[in-house]
C-alpha cells in the first residue's frame, strides 16, 4: 500500500464516519473517531453486502456510501448494546 492509497483510505473512513455520526447521533465523533468508525464500518459492510448479494459498484463515491452504511450499522449496534 503506497502513501496515496493510505490517504484515500483514511479520507474515505473519515467522511464515512462523519456521515454516519450525522445520521445516527446528529454530530461527528472527532477526526480520529470518525476515521475509526468509518474504517470499521467499511469492514462490516464488506462482510454483510456480499453475504446478501448486494453490490454498490466501484469508485470513491461507492466506497464512501459502502463505508457509511456499515458505519451506521455499527453505531446503531453500539446504541442498542449500550441500552441493554
């Protein structure tokens, strides 16, 4: 992985985490928190979507959408576990 790929990976994770924070809680979690949430969300969506047979396509916009959906699922799961 070269430097450009790492930067794109971090930017996509940050944007996805920020968007998921807006959708679930109403605000972001800070730069590092958004990146972590977005990256973990991308891994979750990467596991769920192929299982369901869903494909969003390729490209940066699809990657952001993919990671945002996964991050939203992650945040909703965390919210449910905190209430239990």
